[in-house]
C-alpha cells in the first residue's frame, strides 16, 4: 500500500482504488479524482520533495496512511459485520473459537482449492447467505449439483472465473429459489454465454444475474471510441 | 539327445507363431520393419510368392487369457477392471472382440445416456451410485499420458419419476430403499410438483420422486472413447471380427447326490474376419459374454440351452434384442433449463438436449406393440400415436412441437425379469456373463465391470454383491424383478 502512494507513475492505479476511500482529505490528496490534473502534479512534486528531504514528513505521512487503512477496514464489512480473515501465514486467530455457536452468514472461498468432497463442510452451514466461489479451479458441474441444501438461506452466489463450470451445472442452481444475486461472468467452459445468461435469468426470475458483457460480441464502428475497461458493465 | 529334446520343446513354443504376427509392443514400428524385410526379400528373389510373410495384423493373437465377446461399454468396462485389478502389471492378456468397429448398431452409442439411482433393488441402486462416482472422477480412472482430459458433458439435472394412484405405494417404498442405500431422492406431492415445475400438468399424478444429486445424463460416446483409449494404453488387444465357434472340452462329474453332470470349458474361440472366410482360433482361459442384444447367440454357440427344457442344460439365456425409438423435437415454448429427465405415468419420457429448446424422448412399447427387431428402421407413426399424446397431456407446451430427427437402438432385454445377468454359468464353467441389462446397461457398466473382474480374479463379489444376478435364477425360477424400467 505504501508503494502505491509514492511514485508518479503508479498514481493511475490509485485512481481506481480511490472510490473506496471516499471522504478522505488531507495532505495526501487521495481523493485525486476530484482534483484537476495540473494542480495535482505541482502539489505532488512539493510533497515528494519534502518527503525525500525530511524524515519527519515521511513519518507523518506513514502515520496518516495507517489511519486511512483502518478506516478502509471499517468500510469493508459484510452488512455491518466484519470479515474474519486469516493472517499472513494463512492462520486464523484463536479468538475464532469463541464464534463456534454463531451462524456463519458469508463465506469467501475465492481462489480456494475446494473440491466435491470439501463442499461437505460448506453444506452444513444452514444460514449461509452469501457464497463466493470465484476462480476455484476444482469447482465443476458436479459440485454445483450439491448446493441445493443451502436453498433456504442462500441469497448471493458468485461463480465468476471458475474454469470447469458449464451451462449444464448452472441448471442445478434452479433449486436456490432465494437467490437474489448470481455472478456467472467469465466462465470459459460455457459454450454460449449470452444464451446461457438468458436461460438462467428465465430460470431464476427473482434473481439479478450478472454475467455477460453485452458489448463483447459487438463490432465497433469507426466513429465510436474504444470502451474504457474501468467503467461499470451495463447490467 | 538332450539338445534335440530341448530344441523340440522350445521349437513348439517359439516357432508356432507365424512371422509377421503382431505381438504388440515387441519393438517400435514392428509393422514398418516387417514391410521393409518383405521389400528386401522381393527385390533379392523376384520370383517369390506374394504371401511369403503374410500380413496378419488384422487377426487377433493366437493366445489370450481372457476373450471378451463384445466391445460395447460393458465389455470395455470388464476389460478395464480386469487390467486395473490384476495383481501383476501385464499379468493377464485380454482380447476384446467387436464385430462392428463403427458401433453402428451397438446399444452404447445409441443410448439416451441417462444415469439415475431410482430403482427398486438395492443392488441396482448401489451399482448406479458407484457409476456416478466413477463418472465424476473419470479423469482419474481413465487418465492417459499426454491425452486431453475427458469431458463427459454431464447434465446433473436429475430424474423426475411420476406415479399414478396405483403405483404410488410402490414408489414410496422404493424411495425408502433408495434413501437407505444413500441416493439423494425426495418425494413430491402434486402441489409441490406444480410449484416446482409450473409447466407440468399434474392430472393423474399422485406422487413424484425427484433425484437431486448424481442423476442426469451424459455423452456415452465420450465414455466409450475414453475407455478404448485407456485400454489401448493398458495393453488390451482389440480385434474386429465375429465369434463363430467355441471349441469346448467336457468333463463328466458326479454331484453329491450321485447325479451325472457334464461340465464344459471353452478352450478355443474362433474369430472370423469381416467379408472373408478367414478365421483365427484363439486359445483362451476365460470367455466373457458382453455381446449385448446378441448375447443369446453367443451363449448358444457354447451349448447353453441345448438340452431338454426344464433342466439346467436346457435353460437358455433369456436375453433378446428389443427395438426402442428415440425422437428429437424442437419446441420453443417448452420447459426451461432446469428440466430433469421426466418419466411419465404412461411410460413416456423426455429430457432437454442442449441450449436450443430441443428435447428428446420416447416411450417403451407394450408387449403387443413390440416392433420387429430385425432392423433399426424408425416408425414415425409410433411417435404420433403412442408418444406425443402422452407428452402433450403431461406438458401442455408440447402440443406444438416439431420432430427434427429420430433413431432406434436395441435393448438387451432380459425377458425373465428385466435385470442383468452377471457371473459364471454353472455348466460352462469359464463363460462369464455381463449382459441383459434391459436399458440400464450404460449407467451400471462401471459397477458391473468391477464385479465381473472381482469374480474372475478373487472368485467372489467383493464390493457390491450381485448374487441375485447370477445365471442360476433362470433355472430355479427366482425372479429378481426390477419395477422401475423405462
């Protein structure tokens, strides 16, 4: 995080992150999206100059950055409850044991190597509301056919980027009648993403299905500008 | 003197194989080397006869431990498990003899490809459950180096069986047995059915059973191809030819009741080539009858059923080919992506095919309506009169549909009790059966293959006990009836 703030060239990536850190002002000018380009350059150089030459300015900047980060953590909550994350070694803190009786509402298993047998553990969570299985390499159609026990509580499911999920597995999601948000974008094994999305939307009428970038198949005319990849996908 | 004896003994063993016959794995490019040698000999001696070193690569080997008659999914499954469970790698030579390498009439390729656990017999349920886990982990079972992983195109959409008033009690007890065996099936009332699938007309339906997991349909060609590929890599021999004769040797023995019994054992199989009188006698130790719809002919060749009726010698193998039609139609307003394979109270069934509002299905004819199994011609009137009315009644959207194509295939129909025949014959001691599954052979093939391999290698069934499926029941008259047949 510290590296993102320093250095002129990386300011572009910071702009994408900026919307998360809304309402922050101060000498960082992290709400950079609002400040016009020319002004920013001059102030940045001034700050940079000061930081390079005075240790105290560097320390002050570091302290303010930490404050910003803790505010961001406060914002990154699942409906007002904090995510319980592992530390840098992948271990969970021992205080986790105190939560044994508390029902689990959301599980983020993105990039996790969970497989068909491993889903046994998730299916025991009778009050699970949100499940994210993004980019899981072993989640396939057989695994999706196991998800029906979560039908009463599951409202949000994300399968974006799973390489083995095809339209045949998506048919099993019919059992999840309480589903309100479904993400089926970027599934390479689906043969016809547009048609599949239509069929899934018909199958789950109460669910908002996020999937296909409708502009993908279209050819751009000579007068149209190429699309900015950072702009939101028209749902 | 000793040298002469040794040469004589060795000579019989080594030189009986004609030069040019393929041993399989003798050296790389053996066929190329042989053709080079032939060219050299021809150039040196221009007057040599054409068949100096005849090409016999199309013939099966002269000796084989196991000969499997029939190269469909059941035969290949038995071959796979024999090779997988053998104690020594390369310890058994297995030969698969298939009459038609295009599989144009084989039941495997023409099958609808469904798999379900909704049977009444616990053994059938266990076989299906094992097959589901086999298909799920197919890339671990059938992995071949440098070959791409198999994609079975499995649709886990489940089976929905509908029952009328008179069948409801049977369905309830069946579902109880299925749940006990570990199948994930649930019962639904007509109201629940209407809620779940609004496109169904529940008139006449008293109860429905819906399989939630491990049920659906897949591509049988992919399984066939995967098995063939894996077997080739495991060193199984394939031969395209027809079995025309078994040479047996008999032994008369006395039973404990002092009755004379003639036990036969097959020691040679004659495999005849296509469009030719050429045949190859293959010496064998075990023969497996996996010939599907034509199993009865193979059994008759071994003398099964040749005897006074009512005796064990006179008990024929009651498997005969029955023709079944499958129709593909297009219906744009039909049921959506979630549609399971629906089996109606009348016996008509249908399922979705692909993303484009295409459906396929059919119906088993009654005994009086049985079509002539002499060929695989499709009777389109059968659809108009016997299938469509039931479909349109059950799913009103199917009142407007357009038939795109149709095909016919054979069931290896067991006329006795519509269940498979597995295991050895009591009198022809080295013929094992793996046939007669009457329409659910494909979905039980992995389990049955394993059972037959266990029977051969260990002497008894180890994992799933298929004793109710032995041949003896035809003589004893004990039916192992399966109630849920489509």
